[in-house]
C-alpha cells in the first residue's frame, strides 16, 4: 500500500500496489520483495527517466533496424561516463556536448 499527500489540496491518496513474480509462494520475504521493487525504481529514476528527460529519447525519430538500441547504448555510455567523473548534474551533459574534445579525457582517449 502506498500513501501519498497532495500538497496542493491536502488530500491523502491511498494506492494498493500489486507485484507479479514467477517465484513460488513463500520463496521471498516481504523485505526482499520490497528491496527488489526499490531496485527497479532506482534504475528507472537514475537511467530511463534521465534518458527520456535529458535526451528526449521518447521523442526520437530513430526507429529502423538496430539504431534505437545503438543510440540507447550511446546515451547510457554518456550518462555512465558523466557519473563516473563524479558529476551528479546530468543536465550538464548538454554543456559537455557542445565541446567535442571535452569527453575524450573521461574516456581515456587523450
């Protein structure tokens, strides 16, 4: 169950959450299931949301052959290298993209 307060109206919303898994009943504890769910949303918020908001991936016109997968891999590489350098401001990737020489040291290419 998820509780959420709407700060605008002051109203409480209660949602019932269901989890579908292929595990037999009793295989995982509630805390293990909760950890898996948090792990899923961690990945969603740190990668997929960033790819869509920063790179506008959902608006991409690239749809043929393997190109969508290649572009997703390049976006993941850019995000990973940026974070590996200790940067937390993913929006700064736009500034990095303006200088084609800037990412090279991070990749060990200079």
